[in-house]
C-alpha cells in the first residue's frame, strides 16, 4: 500500500529529523520528500500549499497538513489528529 503520509523535508532540517523520529515511535508509515532534490514537490509546497518552511506533514488522502515540529505536546496532538484515520 502506498504511504498516504508525506514528510516534506530538506537535507539539513533538524526538526524534520525530529518529526521522522516521532512518526517512527508511533509506528506510522510515511515517505520523505526532500524538496532540495525535487523541484516539482518544492513547487507544490510553495505554489499550491503556500508553505515556505519545513517540515510539512501532509496526508495525501485528506489533503490536510501541518507545518513544523518542535516536540511540544501541542504539535504532537496536531500531528496525531492528522494521522488518526490511518
């Protein structure tokens, strides 16, 4: 089954790595999209979602997303709500 959760990231993004570790701890399958290497996906973030920072956690089934990760309970709750239907 194709992953419905995408983590938009860049090569040197520390909070992106933290988000990946959080998703791993929850047992969530996801695909990393490095926008440094993928101009089409970078364009999607900039032009379609109007997002200019990473990480972005995107649920491709619902087309909902959340921006950023700081490890706080509030951020984790937003992420948990985004992935609740998986």
